[in-house]
C-alpha cells in the first residue's frame, strides 16, 4: 500500500487532518491509531466518561513527574487511546483559547497566530446552538451547545456573582471570556459530540481514506 499522507494518531487533530486532506480525491490518506474504535456506549453516554477515563484500554494513563511543590505527588494526566483521542473521553466542556494569549503571541512575532487570524478557524469548527454572529459559527462540523441545565443552584450562583459586582457573560466563547456564565459543551442530542463522530466517521467511506485502529506505530523509517 502506498499513501501520500500518513497520520499517526487519530486524536482530535488527527481526525480533523484526515478529513481535510481526504477532501482532495487525489490524496491517498492513511490514519493509524493505537487504540480501538470509539463508537461504543461508554463514549456516547456523557456521564460514562469515568469508565473510559480510568480504563487502560481507552486511556494511556500518563502521570507527571514528581511535583516538588505538591509534596512530590505525580499528577494523573489522562490521554485518549482510541479513535477520537481525548475528544472521546474528556469532560465535554468547550473552551476556546483566550484572546489575550493570541495577541501576546502576535506581539512575539507570530503574526499568523493573531486572534484576528485564528477567529475564522474557531468559527469554521463549530455549529453553535446560539446561532452565528461576529464571533460564533453556524456551519461547522462540530455541534457546540450552550449548557441549558435548569437548576436553581445555577441561578443562585450567577445571582450571587452579579450582586458581588461581577459581570455576567452570556457567551463564554464570544467577544471575551471573563465573567460568570454557562459554559459551552460538546454534547448534542444527549450524546458526546466527539471529533471522531463528526470529522472522521462521517467521511470514513471515502475511497482515498484508510483508517487502521489497534495499530501501534513503533518506528518511522
């Protein structure tokens, strides 16, 4: 078998890259993933994330080096080991990078990473439940829904924040991210909206795209 592009790791970035590269029918694209498929109930059901988070079949279960300022504790660093990577077992909270970070990078000389250059790609990713505006997209592959949990505790929390003088932010991924408000989630119609489902599974029938799961790459020649 010969391929024009070989992607090692079908995580969040790998799934997107496979989708984009295989849009061109002249590109033969292969994706290798050490873990297995993620089209299972433990991934689809949002609350079941604790199953995959602690199962070495789905999680690499990395730990940090001993942290001297934390009494030498080693911190748990879960990383997805399946199609979709961490998008298939994370907490499903959708948070963009802060505008100030990108502007700081631009000031360091990374002009192509300015917020104004990145914003169109943020919008391209998503279909936001709140509708398109200057900062949000509505034609992307990934559904992003604003949390609508009707809970009196949330109302009390936001009310207390407002009384204390803090700003209530109606969109934590909009113009700015400071303040108190409801976060966005990658949960759609009651199921996890993983990158695997919306970027890779939706195009896996393309004849120029080959996906190899349970395939651990040991060496690049």
